[in-house]
């Protein structure tokens, strides 16, 4: 009996695995077309000054408008893009599109501040990242200082000569460097000294727990202190409640980002949000 059960389980597991494999192979093939067919879109999430509420930047977050599956989020396809090597092409498109969009907003008098773009660890292994970055800046005419590259600690953990050189060059160009999900990686703090990023983004897990967990509050205050001491700006990610916002303001965090302020928004929605915010500001 146990044997039959085992076999049934095995074949269930087996078909489940097959199904998943099939599904991801299919997605991988479709991803190759998605870029050329214009199925990728960027949503933008505002980052605001913790004290004045002024919008200081927007972060570009990629989505895939899949023809049959609907809107897919990065968690559903970035991994695949990395495994299949499509991430490089996706990254080129993302940088170009984000810079183009910022130039368009500037030309129309819509002031979103800087543009922040996520770049994955794999892209940092290829020196062509610099070429596509400079091409995106040149094509759009935006200044290097208006662009911020968000890298995760995984880039720094897997630090290679190539990634070091790319980061060094970004600094020379004046492109901003932000460490994303700060505090969740396993790398040492030595890279802060070596690479001198411009910004730390406190991971949303610490921000989320700040309401209930005094250790998380201590970590947030610690990161703010560290950032201040090193002359870096500090952004809190994942601000979802007014209580979290109040705590972060008290802690001296410079910039806030999260659903409480705004969700990642499609272009039109972001423009509407900006207009509404402006109207409110001028009304008082
Ligand atoms: P991330 O860069 O740390 O971005 C923050 C993520 O948290 C985003 O998820 C955002 O929608 C979400 N978020 C923002 N505010 C809140 C909040 O208040 N509460 C909660 N629970 N979540 C919030 P998203 O858009 O699904 O992106 C996930 C990750 O995918 C990003 O994490 C980033 O690492 C990666 N990613 C996104 N776009 C790109 C891209 O264009 N290129 C690359 N290489 N990676 C990207
Ligand atoms: Mg990010
Ligand atoms: Mg993050
Ligand atoms: Mg992240």
C-alpha cells in the first residue's frame, strides 16, 4: 500500500514538475519576443522627501503585459530572464525607456526628480552595461546625475573585476549608485568604504516590522545613523502605514517610498497623481 501511495505521489510530483518546466520553457521563449513586440512596460513609484513631501525621484519597475496571462510582475520572469541570458537585452531596453520617459516628463514640465533603475547582478558581469547606459543618456539627453542605478548586495557579494570597474566608472560619470534592500545581503560593510554609493535603501522588511518590533526600529535608526555619518542619503522602502511614516520621519530618514505614499504607477496614472498632488499643495 505504501508503495502504491509512493508511486502515486511520485507521479503526481513528476507531472507537477513537468508542468512547471513546460510552463517556464514556454515563458522563456515568449520572453524573447516580448521585448521586440513591445510587451514590456515600466511602472514608476515615487520617492518623496520625508519632511516636505516633494517628489525627489521615481523608481522604474518592469512589468510584462503578457498577451494571455495578463500583467506579470518581476518575480514571475526576472529569474527566467537571468537564466536564459535575456536579462541583458531587457536591461538595455529598461535603461533606454526609463531615460526616454524622464526626458519626456522634463520636456512637459512634469517634475519627478531623478530616475532610479534596477540593474541585476548578472548585468554587472558584462562591461557592455556601460555602453548601453551611456547610449541611453545620450539618446535622451538627460544628465548622468539624474540617473540612479539600484544594485542589490548580491552584486557586491559576487564582486568581480568587471563589476568593480563598472561601478567605478558610474561614479566617475556622476551616475548615482543606490544599494537596494540594504541589510538583507551577506556581504560586509567594507564595500561602503570602497565603493562609496550615494544612497542606501533600507529593506522593506525592517520598515514593515518597525511597528511591532523594537529590534527593527533599532536597525532602521542604526542605518540612518550610518548613512548620515558617511554622508549618504537614505531611503526607506515599503512604507505602508502612517505609523511607519511617522517613525521614519522621527528617525531622520531622508526619503520615503511605499504604498502609503503611492503604488508603482503606469505613466498616465503617475501623471494624474503628480497633478493631484500639485493641486493639493497649491490649495493650502
Ligand atoms: P526592489 O527594487 O526592491 O523594488 C521594490 C519592490 O517592492 C517592488 O516590487 C515594489 O512594487 C514593491 N513595493 C513598493 N512599495 C511597497 C510597499 O509599500 N509594500 C510592499 N509590500 N511592496 C512594495 P516589484 O515591482 O514586484 O519588483 C520586485 C523586484 O524586481 C525589485 O525589487 C527589483 O529587484 C526587481 N526589478 C524590478 N524591475 C526591474 C528591472 O527593470 N530590472 C531588474 N534587473 N530588476 C527589476
Ligand atoms: Mg529597487
Ligand atoms: Mg528593494
Ligand atoms: Mg529588491
